[in-house]
C-alpha cells in the first residue's frame, strides 16, 4: 500500500458506441470496450452516456473484464427519446463528484471496462465516454 496519495499521471478520455443488443448479465458476446487500464492501472472518474439518435427504454450494462471473465458492475437505464430540432438526444452521466458510491473506479493493468445494450429497438445506439487517467 502506498504511503502517500497516488494521483493519475496521464489524463485519458476513452469511448465506444454500443449498437447491437446483448441481453446477458453473465457472459456477454456483443460487447464494446470503453476503457482499458494502462500498464500501472487506471482510474475512471466520470462516465457520460449519449444517445446517437432515437432511443427506447432499455438498459446499458457496464462490465469489468479481467481478460477472461466478465463481472456485471453497473446497469444504467435508458429512456425513450426521439430527438428533433427542439428535443435533444437522451443523455446520462455518473461521476465521482456526484456518485461517490460508484466512482471513482480503479482498474488494474490487464482489466477493462466494457459495455452492452439489451434492446434491439435502440438501433442507433449509445455513445459511452469514460474520463479518467493512468497511474
């Protein structure tokens, strides 16, 4: 254990888009890598979710992947939204400043944060953006 506070050395933003349905909570097969830990591990402080277009009531599932196994970490419900000139796309965020029970997420080297969406109706998908850094 460190005797002094450890801070990220290199800030990072990483992202992916989930567009294909996968309903599994234990062994997903259609996953998107959102953030891969650096060689000394990483910290994620904020995750933003933004609909690419029309979304339906659905569920985004975030998994921690150790290189061989998936572990469901968090589920985030999406809402049905049809964007237009006067209505924005569906958006949601979780951050260490607001959701301190969830973030920051510390992931060791060799691990990654991955995502799925469980609804085939949300064909346009959802962008997921993770902000953090490497130790």
